[in-house]
C-alpha cells in the first residue's frame, strides 16, 4: 500500500481510504467489523465517516455509522492505528433530524457536533475534522449555473476560529473541507495564514470518470497549496462497475434500493458510462478497478475513498491499488472524456 502525506502535516495516509456510509443501513455492525479488519490487513490506515451517516440520511439511522466504528475501537483496542476522519453536517439538503434542522457552522454547532461524534466514536480525538458541505449557498452536490445569493451564513473567519479552538483543545488534529469550491478553499487558506490559525489540509469532493470537474480550478489549488483531494464517489455510485449496464438493477444495490440517488442516471451519463465499461473490458480489465485506479493515480489526489457492501467488493477495490493503467487505456479514457466531458458534475 502506498502512503501519502496529508497536506503539510506529519500524517501519512494510505492511498485508499475506507469509506463507511453504508454501515448501519446496507451493512450490519458485524459486516462493518469484517470490512475494517480486511482493510487494515491490506494496509489501509485511513477511515472516513460523518455525523450524518449512514446514507441516505434518516432520523431512524442517524449516527449509527459512528456508533459502529466506536464499538469496533472498543472491542479491538486499536484506535491509535487509524487516521480517523469525520464531518459536521451543514444546513439544508432536507435534514431536519440533526440539531432540530437549524444547522450552522458556528461555534455552538461545531462543538455540539464534535463532542457527540467523539462520544459515539469512543475516542478522545479525531485526526481530520471536515465541514461536510458549505454553509453558504454555492454550487455543490451537482448544482450547475452559479447564481449568487446573499445569506446570513457564518463568516469563514468565525468558522476557522471555532475549529482552531478545537485543535488547540486537542479534540481534533487537523481540519478539512468537503464539497467546496476554489474560492471557498482559497479563502479558508488565506484567512488561516493571515490569522495564524489551523490550516485546511484536504478537500473531500466528488471525482470520477464521469465527473472530472475537480480538474478545473481545484486541482491546481490542491497541488500548489498542498491541500489534496480526498476523492469520494470514485465509482459514481457503482455505475462505473458495469453492474447497472442495460438498465440492470441488481438486488440490494444502492441504485436499486434508493430512488434519491439520481446524480448518475441521466441518459448522457449512462451513455458515457457504457463507453468506459466497454473500454475496460476491451483491455481485459475489471471496470470498477479501472475507474478506481484512474482516480488514485491523479497527482492531486491524496486518498481515494472506497466503499463496499460486501467483502468481495472490498477485495476488488483494495486490489485496484495494484493496477497501473497502460498508456493505451489512458488514451482511451481521454478520448471518451473529450467527446463526453463531465456528464455528471
């Protein structure tokens, strides 16, 4: 397993990160434990979760993922072996069951969310604490056509101050962003430098063969500012595995179970996906592994967040780290991207 420096910190994280958002919904605690054990044995030292998980977010399952991870640490006693990331939820997105739905990124909400996560995770610290999405109205979760809106969102300097307090208190080691824009990322970095506060070390945004929009603006920020991408949805909700080809809906698969996941279902997206799946098969590759290997190989990616609902899927995801894509495959990927760029931003 390859390890990469997390921002400018002294932490080195595995090039693959274990995602957890199915635990407590599609996966039981026992299944989650088995996934963690296998990932650790393979060399994974980085695990990402959120107070909002599992997904889709529901009041009935709220915080179960963190509870499962906390119980794992309690039983295994190996908390110090892991670099653990979690996130504080933001406003909107239909969430009314977390802190009465009045979510902000001010000190009150950050402290409340962090303390609750620490208790559920049964740990004294979180290595990377991220803002799950911006509090201010901007483009994320596939929104296009930016239209500026004034709002009473918490000023970024105030957010940084609240997070910096928690770093100084020892509750978190480093801070990160998620679903963020170039302007937002640079603003956090600029203010941290000017005010001598904790510096953002990573950005967790979507990135996959169907959505390479991170390359426009954000990739340069990641490299120049040493604030790398933690890539989520590297297989586009499983679309790039090929299992949904020709309209198939396998039992217990995410898109079969949850109608809310429509981001990668548009006709042009399905068409582009089929071309990537065909390219992989033409070269004797597993489509899912090709998709993952592409993401992991990008120079602005710090870690690629993989997720699985079975040990078989997890094994395929893990071994994608051993795959080096040939020049011919990479040329094929670029040809498809050029003709159908970012069909699912």
